[in-house]
């Protein structure tokens, strides 16, 4: 039984364990976008909801949610924490203090999945020691490993109490009650429609504790079925949230101090959500609505697929000043033959054309991509084509991976797998090239004045840290009271991983 006593804890902390997807960035301008009505958050509505949530029953159990993989998981982890805080759980600062540990897992590459099982092995040991000392530990596996492996997780690791897929999160409290009766449960049903409606909105205190930059899931799932990827199997078909729900979530975030929102989805630019008139809205429609929300200074989106990169969305980069001049647009390979075999549905020329149109719309746009080396059958010539595409685009940042065969995907069935050594050599060559481009991009910002959104204290006393429009980490001398502000900063030094600047002036239009 859950004990219903004890004081309410602070907002729950989510520890994020890695990140292979990245948010995007935008510049800031003083002028407001013309012709838009500013959308005002309704304070009374929010306060009522907060009061209702804070009146939730209390218990003395402590929770730790560990998030692996992409931003979609970071968002889901926050929602699980909000849900359980509503049930009276409070944050455990350390694993040793937690009565409930949730691993929100990633299945994208073999190494990500295996890491989960080694984490579970460690937690199983902790659970055994706890039991000997007369205390318990509940272990929950959520996310994509849960979805892909279901009951197999329960069989592989007997210490696991609950396996819950990403589409079943709203059922977490009921399922936990079943585990309290000694049941071991796996729930991996797809029920996307229920998911968002069944999840509570965070309170203002919870939002404030998570900082000035927030994710909002607008779309989930993927219909693309790239030959290497597990996502269509773990996250299901593409489903978009309604416009009204998204705008209301964004207004609530803005009212609680959020200044930057990244719209996230496995295929975010395939977004087609229903608006208040029953019409299908696009991502650029959403950005236009979000631009009108008072307090929001920057808008970003990730991750996009090239075939869904419409001219309307490209044009939004020209017409909406709050939309970041940064785009993460994975291409995976520069070889037409490999792109075809990956089932990417476009060739290299198509990608280069999008880049050209984006640069026409927003000349300073910075580009980012994902690459896979060593997809089955990839020749030296194919790999050279990838390097040629990289040289042609000139990326500001990239993520690159050795191909990892994933069970159930067409790529894994192929007999022409590439040996590890070839993958290693190609990855090193690719990373050397993109690193050169990244350093050159950083060095080119020296002496420029950029709008920096300050997010947190810096590493040294008297420093604050934030992000440039192009997703670069920037630090400057400044008081902590400037956190949450968008300030004009002159870049005075470019290091390997961050820029240093001097604050010149405030930029907010509000
Ligand atoms: N092997 C290696 N990398 C992969 N990715 C997805 N599936 C695999 C795989 N099987 C990479 C892609 C994708 C990113 C999120 O992860 O580059 O864009
Ligand atoms: Fe995976 Fe391809 Fe869908 Fe991206 S578009 S999530 S790589 S299947």
C-alpha cells in the first residue's frame, strides 16, 4: 500500500543520460511580427489547475526518472514525473534514496539497449540488498526498449516490476497499484489518442524548476520506415496533437517563465494537427500562432525529414523572426544508391535543393544533420559521396553513427553487412571533416553581436550560460538575475565547445 502522508516534495528532477537528437535555434529581433494578435495566457485558469494538482494525495515515496535517448523521452519523462507528483511522490536526489526508479529507455542502436540491461543489473543488485534490509525498490522500464521487448524485459530481468510503452504513460498510476499487489505487468498497447488527454499539465512551480527552454511534443510516430530504423515499430504511426491543446500548453509554459519552445516529434515537419475549425494545420501555422504568445522569444523544431520540408515551412524561416535560424535535417548518406536502399525517399540533389532554398529564405541559417556510416552494401565510392555532400553543405553541427543492425528492420536481414573496422575508419574520417566545419562555423561568430538566451549559471563564479541562435553554448560575465533574459552579446572568444562573450544590451521586445 502507498502511504499517504508527508510534506509535498520539490518538483521532480529528471536525469537525462544522453542526447542524440538535438533542438534547433533561432535569432531574436526587436520588432513584433505584424498582423498577429498576441495570445494572452489566462492566469486564473492556470492557478485553478495548479491548486487542484497541489491538493493531490501525498505519500512518502521518492521517485527518480532516468531519461535516455531523444528529446521525446525527455518530454515523456517530465510528464511521468508530473503524473506521479500528482500521486504524492517526491523527487529523490540520488538513486539510493529512491523507492521507485523509472528508466525511460532508448532502442535506436544496440549499444543504447544494452546499456539499459546493464543498468537493470545494477538496480537488481540494489533491490536485493534493500530487501535484505527490509525496504523495497520498484523498478519500471518505460520508453522504446519497453515497447520493442515488452514481456521479454520481465523475463530477462526478474527484478523489473513494470514494463510500460510510450503510448501507455497515462496508465502509470493504475499499473503501479497493480505492482504493489505483487503483480509483474507489461503494458505496451498503442493508444496515442488517450496519451496526451490523460497526462496532467505541469504546475507553474514544476515548469519554473525546469528552466527557460522547454519541449512540447506536437507529433509522435513515424510512417517512413527507413530500412535501418526501429522508430516506426516502437513509436507507431504518425499522430499529431490538436492545435488548441498545443497552444494552451505553450501559453502555460510562457506564463511560467519559459522563453524558448522546441516543438518535437519523430517526424515533426510531417505535423498535421486539427485546428479549432476542424482544418488540418501545418507546422508553420503552429509557429505563426506561437509567435503571437507574449513572453515566448524563440521557437525551434526537431526532428525533420527532408521529404516533409515544404516551401511553406521554408518560407516561415523568412517571415517569422522568432523562428530559429537553425535546422536539424538528417540526411544519413550522400550516396543516391544508399539513400534508395535506406528507403529515404529522396536523393542527394533533393537535399541540396532544400538547403539552397533555406539559405535563400534565411541566409544565416545554420544546418545540422545525422549520418550513418557502414549501412549494408556501402562502398568506398558511396562513402565518398557522403563526404562530398558534407563539403557541399558545410554543416554547423552533426551527429554521426556506425550502422547498428536492429532486430526486425530490413537492414538487419541483409547479408552484405560492413565489417566493424571499415565502419570505424569511415566514421573517423567523417567526424574529422564535420569537426573542421563546426570549428570554422564557431570561429566565424567571433566579433559578431548575437542574441543569447541565458539559461543557467555558468561553470565559474559570476558567469551565466546560454545559447546562441545557432545552438552554440555561450558564456558571459553576468549576474544570475539575467537568467531567462535574451541579451545582445558580442562574441569575444571561440573555444572547442563553447563561445565566450560580453553582454552589450538587453534585447527583449516585451
Ligand atoms: N544504426 C545507426 N544509427 C541509427 N540511427 C537510427 N537508427 C540507426 C541504426 N540502426 C541514427 C539516425 C537517426 C538518428 C536519430 O539515429 O542517424 O537520424
Ligand atoms: Fe526512423 Fe526514418 Fe522515421 Fe526518422 S524518418 S524516425 S530515421 S524511420
